[in-house]
């Protein structure tokens, strides 16, 4: 059954500066600061092949080609990030060389008729701030606020909408508690959860401060943020599995939504975390409570998950890997009997939970599928039918949500180019792009861009607005 999207619905793509830019280039040619992620990749042993963001997708030199790709794809909406490590010198001054690069890039996008949605924190902070405690050091809140102000003052004329944070769960719980992402779990395991919760609190506080700075310095700017969600389903109908799924869901996104929209952390989670909770005053929560003031809420959605009670886990739940299709990173995507309807479920859950507290509209700011990407050096188009299936079925659930009355106004697929996929590095299975980038042999490849079948499929959808 065909589905037609409204005329004002926005189709776009998203990426992040550090994943595509090529840090080796910015360090050499802009004198940019070393990033936390470069350090983590080199020294933690947790990044695939110790791959660093050094080569990225060479956006630094090939940005004109990438703008032309977007134009040919018919894109009119593009979300990317501005790297603090590039944009600011260590003393807090604006890096004029980086500012010039962003100005040229954003101006070119605008000239091509492409709106710019700029994320201010997409997991990238300078290593020198990480060495001072990163997001566990409250000083970063003020630094981030000043960064937001300087971005607006320097690049604001080219930015259509700001996204203050991207996936704070990943920058806190996934990083400091699970240790999968930079900066990694602390050496003292007893400090892992307290540090993760402190990082989460400081991220939310920094978001509130940045909101105030942007509202004062750029009163007409549209302000949003992006939170990743992962619908949690009980593995069985046992009461302990149902409770495990509830806790998992709350820890994943409610932990961020409740303070943003309601002004408090979920009571059941506060009780569960106990002494690991950070100390803060009521003034913090007033600053954090910006959800109802935002122009939109970005939701990053990739998959749902099944959870079961686990008596050995600190938080008493563990994810269960059920049989079913996965992407090439092993993430379950269509797990019977509830996927891909999980997108429909979570959009309803989020909207009806927080609409009474001011939630106005929703964008899907990331959604995509990792599939192994290998080029034979000859083919002009790479096959990726499974990615098309993934996008089609999730867009169908998004469309059903709109029919239900949920104000979803945009869809940004992740991502334009195969990039540096964080701890997965450049492993071929981690390729989310609509466009392949030739890196082989690693660091010496041509960096040529090769369209995948999904890029043409998305181009046609953008033009017709009809999902078949």
C-alpha cells in the first residue's frame, strides 16, 4: 500500500563532524585540538583495529564534492555537528581557520538550497578537557555554554536550527559506565555508575545553559536536541522480566526526558541508583527543564530490544539476543513479533508522555542500518537492498504515527557517507552510508565516493514523497 508524506515533511541526512572530517587534516592545517576520541582509539584497546578518526571520509578537502552529492540526491535538509575541538583553541578563543572552513561549507550548502541543522555536541570534546574530568567536571558546563555562544556569533547566519546535544546516554552511561565509548569506564569499578550519572547530569545542565545563551544571543534561532531511544520489551510475561524491561527503558531515555520536561529524575530510578546519584541543588533542575521550550525534540532510533531479569547485573536487567534478522553489527532490527513496529510504539510513548509538558513536534534525527560495504573498484552502484528494506519499513511506521496524530515533521537518515563509526572504526560491517567511501588499503585508498542503490532509492522518495 502506497503512503504519501505531507508536502511540508522534511527528508534529510545526518552526519557528525569528527566521523567524516579527517582529524589528521584538521590537526595539521587548522592547528585544531586533539580529540578525546583520538586518544581513546589509540590507547583503550576498545576501538576496532585501534582505528582513529584521523582519515574519516576526508570531508576536510572533499566537501565541495559532498555538497554536490547532496544536491544531486535532491536533499534540502542536512544535519551535521560543529566540533569544539576544532572550533575553539585551548584558551577558549575561536580558531579562525576552522571558523573559515565551516563558513565556506555552510555557505555552499545554503547556496545549494540545503538547510543546515547544527549539533553542538556529538560526543566530541578536546582531550585536554577529558584529562580534567570531561563531563564529570562541572567546569565543562560553563565552557560548553560559551562555545554555544561563539558558534552562534560566528556561524549563526548559516544555521537554520540548533541541536544542542546528541545522544547524551551514549556520552554518559555507554561511556563512563559500560565503557564502550570514550573516555571509557574508570579504573575503579565502584566509580563507574556514579561518574556516569554525574556526566549525564552535567550534560543536561550544559544543555540548559546553552539554551539560555542561545535564546539571549540568537532569540530567533530554532532550538532542539536529539535523544536516542531504544524501546524495551520484556522477554517473557514473568513479572521480573516485565520489571527489567521497565527499568531498562527508564534508564535509557526517561532518565533524560523527565528532567528536561518535568524537572525531576524518575523516582524509581533515583531509588535504584541510591548512593550513586550525584549531588545537586534545585537550581540545577530549573536550568535543565528546557524540554517544553524547545522548538522540536529529535529522536534517534535504530532498534528496540528484549530484556530479562538478571540477578547478577548491577541494575538487575540484561538484554536478550533473540533470533531474527540483524544488521551487520549484530543489532536485531526485525525481531518477532514487534519489530519494526517498535518505532511506532516509541513515538506514541514519547509524545503522549511529554506532550502535556510542552513537547511540540518530533523529528527522527537518525535512523539507519549498518551493512558491510566493499567496492570492487569497478562497479558504479553498490547493492544494499537490505538497507532499503530497513528504511522503507521504518518510514512506513513513521507514516502510521503521523496518521495517528503524532507531529513527526522530519526524517534524517544516518548517514550520507560511510564514516568513522566510533568504537567500530572503519570495519566494513559498520558502514551506515548511502554513499560508499573507498579507504582500502586503509589510509591509502582513493577516498572516491560510490553511490549505493539506497542513495538512488532515497533520491526518488524525496522527489515523489510516495513510499511504495
